[in-house]
């Protein structure tokens, strides 16, 4: 029994010694809150391949809400974060409302999620503060939907009331060009298979339509009495919010029901120009970005 106890004690001592040696080698020690505070002064390195001087874009997405090929917000977040980074932007984003710190860094917030008009009072106040200081907004498809369309219209030029029959469902949409001189819509396909909305609450002024659609005859458009209405589907909105310190810009495209629409190369070019405009940058800042050549690595001898 005595020898067994000695054996256990020797093993404990050996383990303790090994742990002490490992701690000495690594220099590790328990961290306190005070220790962690020093990390705030260490700026994180730029991601490889990222343009450090690019416009800052926050992508605000939601969970997927429809069947295959439609309303795939997470897929958009994945593909567009890569696309915009490749085109010279500094990209942040997520499936949750941006924090105050994230909004402070953003030049443009792009929203692609269902019913984005539903915000807490705190979130609404943060977004309003962002717009008052001149931050840009871009909304795609049913991001316009919420409980108070008139309120959302103060942010992006129009809002859509949740719960109404106010959609064509998927249909062939033929665009009517309103502003043929706008550089944003250059190369835009004049026909898309997607979804359009027709009962909108627009801001009283500041909305500049780029493209409209005359609503096709679909069962849902008939139920909502929308057949034959001609309604803006893409527009810009420039305004100064009450109490604001700088003019704010918004760019809106009401399509994007289908994944294919957002992956069309020509439409991507249009949306990138709209994003750049909303961020008060040259129209072509994203579309014409040329990345620097890759760093050459020394070859092994």
C-alpha cells in the first residue's frame, strides 16, 4: 500500500512539473479584464486581398424565408461579401442588426432581408442617427416591408405595408426607363423574371425614379388591384433628415426575389453603381476597381 501511495505521489509531481514547464515555455498566465483592455490599442491587420482605402459597406441580411432559388439572404451575404471585397470595398455584415460601432464605420448599409421595417426603438434610433450624419442606405426587394411604410419612406424614399396583397408573385417584368441618362442603369436588362410590388407609400419629395414596371396580369396582382399600375421599381433618394448634419442618399431596387436576379452579371454592375452612388463615391468606384498584382514570393533554391 505504501509503495502504491508513493507511486501516485510521484505521478502527481511529474504532472505538476510538466504543467509548470509548459507554462514557462509558453509564457501563458490567467488573463484578467485589465489585461484584456490593452488589446483595444492594437489595430487588427487588414485582411489579405482587401483594399484598405475602399468604401466601407455593411451587408445586413436575414434568414432564408422562401423555397429553392428565392429569398436566399444568407447566400447573398456570402456571395456579395466576396464580390464587393474583390471590387475594392471593405466589407462587414451579418444576420443581425448592425451595432453602433459598425454603423459608425459604414459608408453604406445594404439591406437584403424580409421585413426590415420591423425594428426595436433602439435600432430605429441608431439607424436614424446614421442617416442624419449622411450615411448611405441600399435596400433590395422586400427589405422595404414593415408595419409603418410612411416611417420607412423617410429613410429610403418608400415603404411597403406588411400583410397586404401587394405583389405580382413571380412574373416577367418589363422595365420602362424613366431616366435614360442615369449612369447607374447602364446595361440593365430590360426584362427580368422576378416579383414586383405596386402599393407603395412614397416620400413626398426627393425620390428620383430610374425604372418603372407596369404590373402584369397575375392572380395576386388582380387580388390586390394592381394590374396595369405603373410603379417605380428602382430609384434614388437624396434628402437631409430633420436635424441631420449632412445630406443622405438611398438607392432602392424592388426586385431580388429570385437568386438568379442577384447573380446576373449585368444587374450586379448596376447594383454596384447604385451602392457607390449611395456612398457618395464615383459611380464606377466598385465596377472599375483594379486590384493590385499579387505579391510575389521568393522561390526556394
